[in-house]
C-alpha cells in the first residue's frame, strides 16, 4: 500500500495514530475517574493543592485534548480548542478558565506564604 498508493497509506497511518491516541486518552480518563473516586478528604488535616486539585483538573483537560487531537499544551489554550471543537460551550469554557486561573493563583499564594 505504501508503494502502490502513498496518499491512501498516509491516510491509513494518520487514522491509526488517531485511534491509538483516543484509546490511550480513554484509558487515562478512566484512571482519573478512579483516582477521583478514591479521594477521601474526611479527617484530612493537610490538603495538597497540587495533588488533590490541580493535577486532576489539568491532567483531565490534557487527556481530553489527546482524545480530540488538540496539540497545544497550555491549559487555557486547550480549553479554547475544546470550545472551538464544541466539546464545551462558551459558558463552560469561561468557567473552566476561571477555575484554572483561581487554582493557579491560589497555588502561587500558598507557595509564597510558605517560602
């Protein structure tokens, strides 16, 4: 196929790549759901902002970007692309950006306070 019909072979390779990315993203999303379901904050005296909140949020967005073929790595750009692809509506996109910004600002404040 590579020799006899190069454009078809290229299309075939791209489709295989897309399917493998989607499969990997599905595995990662299932893992995130499992991690989230296993979080137990009862009796917790210390909250790790990064591991308890930011990683779950950012990794889930990254997994969604992998599934939908978004190549940008910046969280806010990922949200924009998910809105452009109509995965999220405008209102949800603004809400996700606000969450991202507030988590980042809170993390900086906590880091500066303890440093």
